[in-house]
C-alpha cells in the first residue's frame, strides 16, 4: 500500500492511532485541558501494540511549504501543506508504512479539510540510514500520499497564530521519534520543523505576513528545545 507522509499532527504516533482506534479520554478533553497530559496513556498503549507493524521513517520531502493557516474550531490555526513543486521548498515529517487499507480510509475520513494528494516519484531524504528500516524498502518509493491544501501559497493568509495544544502535540511526536531513533535526530528534526514552518508574523498586523515558527519563537522568547524535553 502507498505510504502516507505525515507533516503535522500525524507526526505524533498516538494521534495516528486515535484515527482508527477508540481512545479514552476523547481528544476534546485534551484540548479543553481536562487531562493532565497531551499524550493520552490509553493511546500510548494502543500504539505500543502496533509499532512493530506501523513504521515511522523521519524524512524530508521537496516541493512543499507548510503553514499554520487552517483555522481550528478549537482556536488558533493548524498546519496545512501547500504544493509548490519548487525544488527549493521542502518540509519534514514521517513516512508511515504498514497501515491497512481500512486504517488508511479511517485516517482519510478525519482529514476532510484537506485534499488527499498523491506525489509520484517523490524527492525524499531520510534522517536515518535506510538500512535501519529493514521492514520496508524505503529507498525506491513510486508514490507517497499526504493531506494538502490545493491553493496557491501566495494567496494564503492567517488571522490567528498556531493552536498551542496542537503544536505541543507535534513536539511530543518529535520526542517520540527521538525515542525511536535518538535524541540528536529529534533535535535536528525539531529545528528543521521550526525553520520550515510558517506562521502569522508576531511582529506584523498584516494577515499575509508570515514568519517561520523559529522566528516567532525568538520574538516571543519561546525558542528553547531543551525546555520542551
């Protein structure tokens, strides 16, 4: 089956699992602050049961840009990728192998704001030696699929900054990648994520002005990866 490239909340394995497994408490409880953790223990248990089959391969893909520009019903904005086909544009994320067709369909049903886009002969660069991912042939993929915005990126605006809970869950996902592949990789991945993700500029009132997350974190004084670990 064609693997999925996850670049936002799907970076968090437990978020992926919750698309096709019932997890208690519900996600709304996390966003409303009714839980003590942003990663639910029940979801972790269900991920552990499947992590031998579902493999996460951290990677970069070229031809896309990523923005905090999709307004969320829970406040703030969530991420969307825009296909530019520009060889200088890239985002990082995870190539997800081992999903069943039913699981893929259920994930797709939770991502209705996006187009489910196929990328033929994708340009990918892995953060790890592909030999470490011996369950699947990751070096010769004819296609990956991801959830993207079909709009021209020059038309994007954002009235609101990132949803903080959503963003923190992605950071938790990067930490889990560190548990799989090492803390140095996670640090590199996090820095790349912040440098290639765009958000409404904290130092501007123009909704068409974007900074990188790294730039906004520096403006707000929230730039320490170590503080998040």
